[in-house]
């Protein structure tokens, strides 16, 4: 029976089309934000693509270690303000123009500009970047944050991969029960001995297995890309410094550690999504309606949050925000940003939604025979 359910998922052309589109999108976006989109100007010299990555790794290697004021000032003294920072473009024409007068633009001095510099106005009215004389009180420079070259788009690549995985899960699993209803095979299945609970449980497990396989395949792709492009040493860099959404008191934790937490929270989220989608499918007689409702279940929290943001932020509104954040659309990122007590609440709400999906979906599935 398990083989049959696996075959049903992978025999659909829509499943394969969705998987192919997702994989190509992830690969294209990832390459565009790691290799294709990289550019370095080194004393007027232009490096692009893979050469830029290698040059950035060389430059950053000299400053890798605990992030201190001494590190920041050493970078600024050696490389100065980035010449391709404002309206940055890595096309050959733009980089050639930016580096015409010499100067530097690399991972390190862009990092210092973004995190520590203030802006001013030059003699000709242009924007200039100024490193303050006193940085001693900066919380990122107390020695507990680790600096190194890790790129800046890991979170964005995960987000794209996660959304694409969720779309494939919706497309692949929304016909699970509605397809049976449409062609009336449910009348045969549900009339068999143990046909109700057994089929329900088997399909829930198969859907969760499919979601797990797809999710870890996508996560493995972007993790392997991170290692191949930036190296194992990139996993030591503090998560906050590379743009990961982290609770502010845990921002110093290394990228490798926060990646584990992110991946596990994302895994829980796609498992819950697979349950909710199949619960929707159990209550629909047409695959199209199952698909539309599933998309609303997934994307609805975004629209609801926009509406809630316009209302006064009382206790009820705060709790409704938590419900939105606990749904698969938001859960991984919000879990990473939340303090420990809020994480418990978010996880509890997420698991409750899964339990409700199992309960109501199973009830609709098992009652179908009586309703014809």
C-alpha cells in the first residue's frame, strides 16, 4: 500500500513539473546570489564571478577571527570606503566606471560600511561614509562575534528554496483525497475493511515523507553550495553578521549552529503543511478547489497579518499575530527571531494546527462514505 501511495504522488505530471521548476529556480537564484552576482574592485582592478569570490576570500582571510574595533579599523585603514556601494551594480560597465579612479570595493569594506559607518556630505555634495572615532560601546565589537567571509545571501537562498518546496508540496498533495472524490474511487476504498483509518494514516505518512525528502534535498543543495563557494570556515561566522534572522541575544552564534535550528524548524513547518494540505484535500470533491483552498491556507497568514497590522495592538491582536507567525508561511523565520518563551508558544500553536488538521481532515475523510 505504501508503494501505491508513493506511486500516486510521483506518477502525476504536475508533481514532476513543479519539482523541476522549483529546482531550476533555486539553482538560478542561488548562482545569481553567490557566483554570478559577485564583484570586487581591488585598487581599480576588476574581479567578477568566481574570481571575485576567490579574491574576497583572500582579503577576508587576513581579518577572520573575533570581531573587534581593531579589526574594523584595520579594514577601513587598508581599503577605505567602498567605491561601488551606493546603487551597487556588478555589471562590467558599472564596475569599470566605479573603479576608474582606483579605490576598493570588497566584502570587508562593504561590511564595515553597512554595520558601523555613518553618512555625511562631501565637498561636491556627494554622499560619503564616515567611520566614527569611538566604537567602544558597539555590542558587535565585544569579541563574542566571529567575522569571516560567508557571503550575505544564505538566508535569501533558504527562503526561496523553502517557498518553492512549499509550492511543490501543495501541488503534489492537494489531489490526494479530492482526486478519489472526483473519480469516485473513494466509494471503493472506504467500503473496504479498515479502508478509512488505514488509508488516512498511510497517506498522511506518505505525504510527510514526500515533504521531508523534498525539503532536505533543497536544504542540502543550498548548504552544499555554501560550502563549495565560501568554504567550511564560513560556518564559524556569526549568523547575524550574514543576515540571518536571529534573536538579538543569540546573534553571536555561528552560522553552522543557527543553520541547524533553521533547518529543523523549517522541517517541522513543511510536515505541518503536508498535514494541512491533505486535510483540505479530504474535504474537497474537486482537485482545483483543493488547490485554491490550499494556497489560501498557506498564503492567508500574510494577508491576515497585513490586516491585523492596521488594528490597535491589544492582547487579542498580539495572539492573532502569533497564530499567523506559527503557520508554515512564517514559522521558520519567526522561530529564529523569537525569544525562548515565544518559541514555545509558536511551536505549541503550530502543533495544535497540525492536530486540528489531523482531526478534522480525518473526520471528513471517514465520513465521506456516509455522505455519498
